[in-house]
């Protein structure tokens, strides 16, 4: 491939890959949160959570989501 050729991205494939990743993150994160709450004697009535999205390929990506879940 010549260096000046533009690489075209298959939008459908990209969207499906992102959705698959987000589904895996959501499902596994929910399992971990549920496990934590079941296995530990949580002293607080709230569980503070933070999810940080980064990429080894681009250090400029740092997206943080924070929330608090009421336990009782």
C-alpha cells in the first residue's frame, strides 16, 4: 500500500466492535459490583464508583465516569 493512500474504515464493523467492547465492559463490571456487595460487609449505604477509559495506543484518551449507588 502506498503511504499516501487513505485507509478507509468500515463504519458498520467499527460500530459493532465498539458495541461488543461496551457490552463486555458493562456485563463484567456489573458482575464485579454485585460480587463486591455480596461478599463484603459494606459499612456505607452508598458505593462510590469510578470507571476510567484509556487506550495504550493514544494517551490523550482519558474518559472518567463517576457515580454513587445507594445500597440500602
